[in-house]
C-alpha cells in the first residue's frame, strides 16, 4: 500500500526531530581527542586553540619566528578573506572564529584567532597599536582589519582598558573652565586661552560648533494642497 502525503510528512518530521536531538546530545570532544591548533597546523577546524600567558605573548612578538612570519608589518597586512571577488565586495565579517568551547569552527580564521599566541590584552599595547589608525587612538575599520566581530569587540574593550590603565598614550582635549559659573565663592579669573601662533582655540572651534536657525513653520500656504496644482502640472506632463 502506497503511503499518503501526510504519512510521508510525518516520517520526515520525525526523522528531522530525531537527528536534531542526536545533534544536541552529542558530546563535545576533549582537547586530547580533537587536538590543539598550533601555528604549524593548516586545517584548524574542530581543534582547540592553545592557551598562553601574556608574558609568553610578549616574548613571542619579540622572537625571530614572529618577525619572519609578519615581516615587521601589522598582522592583518598579510591576511586576505577566503572569498570570491574584490575586497570591496566582500561579505560582512563573521561573528566569531572560535566557539564557546574554544574550538575553531572554520579553517580560515581571522588574523588574531589563527595565531595561537595572539589575543588582545591591555598589558600588551604593541598589539593594540597595530589596529589603530595612523596618528589617532581610534581603531581602524573592521573590514580593513579582517577581524571577526568578537575580536573587534575585544579590541575596543581592551583599548579602553589600556587608556584607563595608562599603557597606551592618547591625546586629551584641553579646555579652560570658568569656575565662577559653578562655585559662588570662587573669585579667581579663568586661565588664559590656549594660543598657537596668535590663534586662539575658540576661534578655530567655536562653541557651539553648529548654529541652528529658528524653525520656520509653513503656515497660511498651500504647499500640501496638491490638488490645487494637479491640473496645471498634469497638462504640462501630457
């Protein structure tokens, strides 16, 4: 007897549910079973990333093997996404390269994830400075860096932490305050304005920077009464 459409559908649903349950109950292999993804390993998918201390990372970045691998350039300079087409047409960055268990979920990981010694930490500012725009304290674009979104978020977090701990230098905007506006008993005059070659900072960057004119309401006009002008413009179009 031939099976009806409903019977076939129920069998497919039951098989899909059984496979889904088997996937959920599947145990994660241990690092000894899956292995560690060292730098000499090409295919890292399913393997665990080794854990190293910050002292080992700093000594690794000063070693000859690091210099031979990156040739004195930022670590993202030699990285290229494994995609088809030009770099301007590349897809959005992946969410992460390493899952919650510490295993690689792909073979072609981002510049930081693929190296066993590298991870962002505020105690190693030399790695953070490689991802900063020239002459600024702001990170470069995520597509230019080649990082996954997880590592890019860690970069911004560790960069902020490095500024708070003083391990990285950055410029602070200078401003003179008139404390007489905040304290009634304050009588001292505010400091002299900052000048460079006779030009004051207030002249270059006035406060407020943008002047917003008074909003003008459209009243006593027919700008929204389109039916008054419809016949005139309709004749021109014909």
